C-alpha cells in the first residue's frame, strides 16, 4: 500500500512516437492528434501523475517516459556514465530521488527496529511478576480476560525483557559462498571506479570480474538447487525457504488499512483482522431464530440448544504447551516458545522439589 510519505514513479518505454511534449509554466504538457494517446495520458493526469522526462532521442522523439506524483522530488537528466553502446532511439537517463520528505529510504543503525531479547531475560523475575497479575471480575467475559492478560504481559515485558536492535538483513542469496561474496565486492568496487574515471582500462577490469562473478554465481546456484532437490525429504525446510525467496510478496501486508485506520504494527494489524471478522457476526441472533432458519434444511441437524462450549482445564492447556517446539516463531503477541520452554522447566523443578 502507498503511504503518504511514498513517492510514486512509473517509468518505461511507452513508445508514444506521435506525442510531443511542450514545456508550459514548468510542466511538460502532451500534444497529440490521436484520441487513444490523449485518453491514456488524461487518465494518468487524473491520477495526479506528471511526466518529467524531456530528453529526446536523435529523431527528436521522447519514447521513454517518467511519470511521478511529485515533480519537486524527482529529477531526470542524460546519463554519461556508459558501460554499453547507446541505443539511438533510447538515450540513457539518470534518475535522482531527492529525499526531502520525513521518511528515510535506507536502514541505518539508529533507525533499526528494536525487539525483545528473550534469550537474555531474567526468567525468575519474569515468573515472579506474572504471578502478581491481578484478575478483575469480568463476569465470564473471555475476551476481556484475554485482553487484560495480554496487556499485563506487555507491561511486564517492557519492564524486564531487554531490548536489542534488529540485525541488518543481508542481501546475499542462500547459495552464496565466500568466494562468490568476494567476487561480488570486487565487481562493485571496479564498477564504481569505472563510473568515476570513465577509463576503458577500468571498464575492462570490471568486465573481467563481472564475467567471473556470473560464471561462479550460476555454478553455485545450480549446486544449491541440486542439494535442495536431493534433501527435499530429509530437510523440507530448505526447500520451502527457497520457494519463499521466489515469492514477490510476503504472506501478509506490511501495512493494513481498515476504514480510516492505517497501521504497520503487527499487534494492531492482528486486532484489525479480529475486529473485521467480529463485525461480520451478529450477537443479537437467538437460538429460536437460528433453529427457525434451519427448519427448512433437508437433512437432520441437532438443535442449536445442544451446542455447548467445551470446558478447557489448565491441564489441557499445559498438554498443548508441551507440544510446542522451540523452533516455532513468535506470533503477533511477541511471546516466543523459548519463554514457554522456561515455564515448563520451572514447573518440572517445582514438582521435583515438592516430591522431596
């Protein structure tokens, strides 16, 4: 989803040779006699997108167009740092994005997200604080009780669990070896040197490193694919990890909008989903109304009055907690299975002490 701080850029070879662009009051205005072209460009204008590229080819045509939503935030100029022959119909362009908005495009050490470090937490102090949680009377309302418990845990976590900075995620793929990483760094340095100097000798050095990198990258990738294929039965996680790298999007959106509420916080997103699904059910339906609606159903169905919520004991909860694996990731509540493992260990210690 587009955030207010985002910059929208739509660019490519539109190949509208029958359109000329006139500069009027600092804005490029299209001029064409074809109705189809005018309708297309008017639709883009209705979306508040403005064309900013005025660099024409050797025939005086502008085939590569750049549409932006903020003309003061993006600039276009001819590019002179060339590494391939110039296409006479498509001159190379250099796009510059001016970071004039409050958002930052790059992740720095200061802007990295923080998370709770449950690995270094004091679990004895944590258990003591949890044992002090008071339970108000909610008249059997499970939702209010769960919300009270969740808010209490978050408050305790903020006091006891230390915060650590999220590590920078590496962009290297899973098949990268040490030699491949070294070649990639050398190739990048050689390209920067050529772009700065423009010398043919520097371009030759860059070309040699680029060829070595491409050959080794292909070899490492094929070896990785073969390992995943051979170990798909014994290690299916590696297969699905590879599949996830090929996906263009995550399993859930990073930003969610519901009515007038927009949030990127996982806890708030979970609450928004819960609120949306809850709004699709009416609490005013009675058993007689439901039974009357089911009376015309051609098959036998038990009465609505027969449906009972099963009783869940503390022993049932403990059984399912014991089935959790420490490799499971934390959910939106940010409580990892490592904490559950510590709780089980403490319970076993208490049982041993009580038997002595």
